[in-house]
C-alpha cells in the first residue's frame, strides 16, 4: 500500500467536507433555516477522520520519519508548519462546537461565530492540504530512504486494516455523501 498516495486520496474526501461546511455557512448567511445538529456531524468527521485517522498517520508516520531522518529543514517545516496548523484546526473545531451549541439554544448572534470558525477551518485546511499535496509529501517521498518508505507503507496498511474492521472509512465516506446531498 502506498501510504502517501492514500493520504492524497483522503485529502479529496476532506475537501468534500470542507465544501459542505462552506455551503452550510452560506445557508446561514442567506437567512435560511439550518439544522445545527449537522454541524456536530461535520465536527465528528473532522475530529475522527480528518484529524485522528488522517493527521494521525501524518504525525505518527510520515512527519515523524521526516523529522528523524531529514535534518533541520524538514524538522522546521513539520513542527512550525504542519503540526502548528493541525493544532490550530483543533482550536477552530472547539470554537465551532461552542458557537453551534449557542446557536441551537437560540442565540442569533452566535450564527456569525459559526460562520467565522467554520470558514476559518475551511481556509486553513485548504491551504494546509495544498501545501502537503504540492510540497511536503513530495519532499518526504523524494528524500526518505527506501526502507523508511517501505516501513511507512507497511504501518499504513496495518492502521487501515484496523480502522476498516471498525468500519471507520466506510462510516465517514458515507457521512460526506449524506451531507453533500443535503447541502449541495
Ligand atoms: Fe496535515
Ligand atoms: Fe493531510
């Protein structure tokens, strides 16, 4: 299994959910009725698929190996760039969750915070994914040793298999589809 190629594919699924978040925000802006409970589904996807499953593989495999094997340039790129952005994404999700709880309780003003935090996450992740697809992954792929790439691919396979047994990929791919159909 090609671990890097798989993560590029996962980016496509994550970007589809980003478009759902954007469409949801647009609905609020248009003054339409929205179902706040759907935001919790989006947050669940972000936390368990985009963050735990996908960022988990970056942090525990590719980025870890790059930091260990490729010297200070790679270490700076990973630590000050990618990992900082993963953390910022987690903060936006906590803020989005808080704002959504308020909105559901009838706080009209909280709608602007839902839009703000949702769109902050949207733009952060768009830029983040573009950097990984266009530069960071390639840097790792071109410079890590063949043995390390093979180790990463083997470990990716184990993670994927365990997740598949729990139905994780299937669950979140279905969730993207469900929300896309609702918010397209
Ligand atoms: Fe990342
Ligand atoms: Fe990524």
